C-alpha cells in the first residue's frame, strides 16, 4: 500500500459507530501496548514503541482496521508538569503508520497495579504520583495481579488518587487531566484518531482488597453449602490438586454469579461515587481542547468478572457527552495459564451478557477493549470462536489483547483474520460467519442513496458472491484478502460470500 489513505471521521449515533458518510462501522482491532521495560540502573522504564511499518502493513492486509495504542502516565509525565515530547514523538510515529495503512487508533492510558518506581511490578503512574503513605511496592510472588488483592502500596496509591490528594500543592487528578489535555492537543487533528480511552481497568483501591476477601469467602461458602458443588465432589478435587475441575464447577453461570455478587455493592459505590466523577472531570478536560475523538468508558477491574458496571454516561456542565462509547473487558478465570483450554463459554458469555445490559442502559456503541489469551496449544481456540461469534451477534467492535512479536504466525490468527463488515450503508440487521460451511452473511437496511459503497473485508478469495447491487473487489495485501465494495439502493439487502 503506497501513500496515505483518506480517513473519515468516526463518531457515534445511538448504539452505532458511524463515519462522516453516515455508514455504520465495525472495527476489527488489536492492542499494541508498550508498558515499558525496567533496565537496572535506569531511573525510568524504557519505552521503545517498536511497532513498525511492516507490522502495520501486515495488520492492514489481514483486515485489522483499529489499534488500541497503549501509553502510560509515567512515560508522558516523568516529572510533575513536564512532558516527554520525545516519547510522544514515538507515539505519533505509530499513529502516522496507522494513517498510512488505513487503520484508526485510539489512545489508551494504560495501568496495571497503578504504577510506581521503575523496578515495581506495575505500569501506569510515575513514581512521584504514587502516594503510598509509606507502604512499599513489593515484587510479584505468585500472579501478576496480587498487588490488587493485598498490596498496601497499590491500595494506598489508588485511594489517594481517587481522593484527589495533593502533590506539591496540586491535586493528583489535576495533573492527570492536564496530562490528557496535553496529549489531546497533540493528537486532536490526526486523521486516524478514533478516540480517548481515559484509564485502563480502574481499580477501587483498598475497597478492591475488601472485594477480593469477600470473593474468597463467597467461594468457600458456596463450595460448602451449594448442592451443585457437593454433587461435583469439589472439595475432593481441590485437595487432590485438580483446580481445573474445581473451577469447571463454576461453568454454571448462575453459580458463578452467586459468588461474584459478593462484590456488587462495593463496585456500585465505586462506579457511581468515585469513578464517574473522575471520568467526567477528565472528559471535560479533553473537550476543552478538542471535539474530535470518541470518549471511551471502561469498567473496573472487578467488572471483568461480570460484577455489574454501574457508572452513568459521561456528562459535564449539565450535558451528556455526545461522542461516547463503552469498552468492556472480560477474561476467563484460567486466562494466560495452561488451564485456559478449560475456558468456559457459559461463564465468559454471561460476563459479556452483563456488559450488554450496561450497553443498553448507557445507549452507546461497544468496542470490546480487551479479550482473549496467550495460551499454548490449540485446545482453547474453540473458546475464541465462541467469543467472536458473540461479538458479531451483538454487532460489537473489538481489539484483541494483545500483539506480541511472533503473534501473527500463531494458530489464533486463523480465527482473528476473518471476513467482516467494515462500513455499511444504512443499518446492520445482522451478520455472521459460518465456519463449518465457510459462508459469510450480512443483512442490512439502507435508508437512502449513498455516494460511497458498503465495504466488507474478505480474508481470502471467494468462490462466489451473492448480492443485489453492483460490486467490485479491491485487493488488500498479498494474502488473497480483498475489500468487497457494493453500491446498493434503498431497502433491505443481503450479501452472501461463499468460500
């Protein structure tokens, strides 16, 4: 692909993403996130953003049209009020490559375990913004997320951030908002800009530790008292060292929800009383700089388990944000472990059903910000198929977590690279990909005459294409992929692609 591709602005309408031509858009995306690397002797983590032209070209040819581009507060503002322009130059180079290859990007302010000094097992906030009240960040011993469960430094840092405590006479969230304003000013007119993901998986601080303890107690109580657990000999499995069998009992989504409901009240309190105020304040700061880009709401870390998300739609100055979407995350309990082959469709499906209820409540489009795994073997791939079908049935966009060197040569790409609608004139009624028969179907209702076509990415050469409009095929890359472009009139339409 040579030269830059003209990019249309993306906005929202009810529960749809739409472009400036009025077409409904669906995004098939990937997370590119550089959390930084600790190098002994360096006072800061090293951020390379090693995402190159060849990678973007490959992603484009594979049908990816959106990047969730992860940044960190630490990388942007290493000292209070001083921004690392060299780092932002690197971010801009990636954004320019996105534009060159016709890929949109949204900026994700990433964090895991809040942040801290360069050698902390975390990413996110700079060390100066970590008000730990004397507690020390401790190295990980068992799982990466343990700081969320019992890390005093993590809990205190979040508590002080949500309380908007001052550092050198300035509230922490004022620093955060000003940092976002600086970033928004830098990227506000970029042609490939999709939006602003204000904070990755916000965590409730010390209440998050309370939720963890409640969940452990709820699991124990359920194991001992629920008849469904007794029937499966759960205690015997637990003490015989077969945790996969134990967790499989919670494939029953009603039993799983019985356990996670222990955290409902504290998450409701956090979402409505703390997080909502924060995201409103930050969105307002961004909108003081630009009206471009979609404001992206995320659920808290614990809503990844299906605990209901309760934050209201973003609003400020008495008005609701017009360009708003919801970016839920969800993972199976066995994610990123050898036991991921036991991932439960019912369990994770129920989590996304809860996110669907949040979408209906908020009346916004959805882009699933994170999902998936990095497991070995192929036994877990049917679970990925299930999730993709789930997203398609909801007409959701998604960005897979996450790209790493070598990913594009792994078996999962046979699923992620797939036929999907890109831009549809009118409104999508439904679409699906029948893998067994190798057939893609799209139905849509066109409300007027358009001067631009409906576009569908085809991941390989088709045997036949059935539609009631005039169509052309435009080659995309060297893998046989193509963009199917259909000019059709008002009314209902059906497209069938047979491989």
